[in-house]
């Protein structure tokens, strides 16, 4: 019997899984031999994107930071980030985020004040109806009160313990009874507050890199060093098939044919190797 061993100290678990999936599982082995996959490839692939349009090997390599030619490709499309809304902690009506875009002529700002609040002030106006028992506050705004105007309205809600300010929240309301104008206000605010997302800069490959090969972030090519037990035609045939599959996956391959004793010595001396193909009693 024989085995294919992957060096766990050099090949991440996710990449070992991908090699099993896209290399070894595509090799036809003689039926009278046994490859103990279950003792070699364990665990799921962490953080690898799920995309059936490309081999698992490429998905995993990209998730580990490898790129073709030593440069990160531009994404197919760059979606701009959405504008950030301020989340309100104490204000619960007419909404829990700011700003709000409203067409109602009456806006009732309500909520629950923080502990130990004795007084609630909105835009400098102390609320007479604030209830100490349940800390509920309410402030009404409308055009007739002259505290609601077309366009932008800012309501600063302050919470006091006697004369000490405990906390403060600001609610911005964009108001218009005209739906078309309100939509325009919302569109203008969104455009103004949406961050401009610049596409990532693609660093051109350095001289000598192959755009069809995988490189890490330090521009080092992905190369697998394979040790193969010499003198066994079957091993040579399998090694060549592994080499061909890996090269199809943009990986460089370095194969050394060594005696079983020399393979023992290489492994024990911690010399660089990634894959070993040898008798299973190794």
C-alpha cells in the first residue's frame, strides 16, 4: 500500500482540502491500491467563498491572499456604500434612526429618558409633561407651532438630572407635505452622505512574474515541493498526474525522486517539502 501525505506545517488546512477536492480526487488510481483520504484531509474550509463557477482550489487560494501574477484583480463591480444612519437610543417615535423623511404635518417625538432624568429639554424648551414615574417624554412639532418647517429640522433632546446633563440625542427630520419634494430631499441627502468608494488600486505584476501563476502578497510564487519514492513506476505515474493537475491550477511544481531512506532523512531534518508520495509504512 502507499500514501499521499501533505505537510500540515506548510499547507493550510483549507488548501489541503482543496488539493484533495481538485487534484487527488481527479486522479485515477489502480483499484488494488488504497489511498487513506480520511486520515489526511480533515475539517471544513474556513472563510472560503462558495462559488461553483470555479474550482474550490482557486476559491481557497484567493481567500488566503494568492493572486494571479502577483496582483489583485479588480472586482467585477464596485457598489457604493449606503449612507450611515444614526441609531437613536432614547427616542423611539417617530423612528429610531436619524434622519427621517416625513410628510405628516404633526410629528410627535417620543421615547424613554435614561435613569435619574429629572428634566427633558427639546431645542431649549423644557417639557412640562415629562413623567418621572416611567420616564416617558413627548414633544409635538407642527407648522402652526413654528417648530416644523419645510426642509431640514433638527431636534436636540437633552436629559438632565437637576442641572447636570446626563445625555443628549439629535433627531433630524426632513419634512415636506409634497411627496415629490420629499423624495428630492431624500435623494439629495443620500447623494451628499454616500461615501465615495474608490476601486482598489491594481498593482501591476513585477517583472518576471507570470500572469497565469499564483503568487502570495509578497510576490512569491505558489510552488509545491513533492518528494516521491524512487524506483516505483506506479509512484512516478501518480506524481506526474499530480504535477499536471497542480500546473492546471496555476501552481509551480518541484519533484524530487528519492529513496525511502532519503525521504525519511528529509522529513526528519525538517527540509522543505509539501507532499510526499511513498510507501504507507513511512
